[in-house]
C-alpha cells in the first residue's frame, strides 16, 4: 500500500519535472540564452510558490494570482529580468517586492546573497516559510518599504524591482555599486509600462536602456 502511494507521489513529481523542463524549452525559444539562468529556472519548483488551487497551472508561462491582490510574475519575465541583471556568483543582490518569493529563489541560485524587501507582512511570512522548506539559506528578508532600499547592506551589484514605479527611486540608484545593474518596470499605467535597465558605470555615469513592455502591480509607499 505504502509503495503505491510512493509511486503515485513519484509520478506527480515526474510530471512536474517534465512540465518544468518544457517551460525551460519555451523560455529558450523565446530568446533566453544564459545557461545559468535556464538552469536556475529548471531548479525552482514554481508549484511551491503558487496557491494550491493554481498548482496545475504552475508551469504555464503566465502570471498567476497570489494572496492579497498580488501576483507571481510570468516565468519568461522572471527569466528575462534575471538575465538582464547579469548576476554572478559573488554578487550581493537586492530585490524589491518579494511577493511569493519565486524570483528571490531563482536569484539565490545565481549569487552569493539575496536581500529581499516586501511591504505586506503576511506575504513575507509565507515567502519565508517557502525559503525555509526549500533550504535557501542565502536569502535575507525584510518587512519594509522598498522605495528606501536597504542602506545598511548597500552597495549592491544587482538590484531588481518587481513592482512598477512612476520613476526610478533615487535611493536605489544611490545603493547600486559602481559597475552595477538595476532592472525595474517604470510607468503607472499598465498599458504603457516599460522595463528599464540602468547601468552605473565605474566612473559613476549612468546609462539606461529599455527592455520592452511589461505589466506589474504598482510599487506602493509604506507597509501593511
Ligand atoms: N517578485 C515576486 C512578484 C511580486 S508582485 C514574485 O516572484 O512572486 C510585487 C510585490 O511587490 C507585491 O508583493 C507587493 O506587495 C510588493 N511591493 C509593492 N510595493 C512595495 C514596496 N514599496 N516595497 C516592498 N514591496 C513592495
């Protein structure tokens, strides 16, 4: 009897692993090239970051609702933003908008440490439980307002914002290390939001490029 249960469990696990591998193929076809990023996407069990009722859609390439009116981003956007950030294994990375914790886990497989800030306490608690269950020991969390960044831990080689701001918060630019990259959706109207990549060069000059249109929930001030 118990072996039947175990087989059933393995079958479900196999199916999820197959779905995950299929998703990686889709990401590759859509232009994600970095093998480290594809590997990190393949190693991250998205089904653990979505509400139970959505588990069978965990590997659809779409955003899905999480609690409190927030969303877990579309896998292609997660992969594109991660690739654009050029994360390396010694990097200190700041994420603003922990949400489900999915993006933070992907980043944690590619760098030394992820610092992630979430303004909604209940969401952060759920994400922390997932990090613990998945043995992610290199993710440090904070309940707070990401507009302010995390000055005590600055500078960061990479900063990713996963909610849309009206403009790039100056505190985040200030907390970027020389040579660092910041990826952020900008624009409050979901129809005209753009994903921007800002590079702070070694000499302190800044260049900004546009990576395409996106749809994120708004970056809000204060905490709840
Ligand atoms: N990265 C997430 C997607 C999160 S959706 C994931 O992988 O699931 C955006 C998140 O940003 C929401 O959880 C929202 O509560 C949070 N957020 C919005 N404004 C914020 C702010 N000023 N500081 C920190 N988090 C913020």
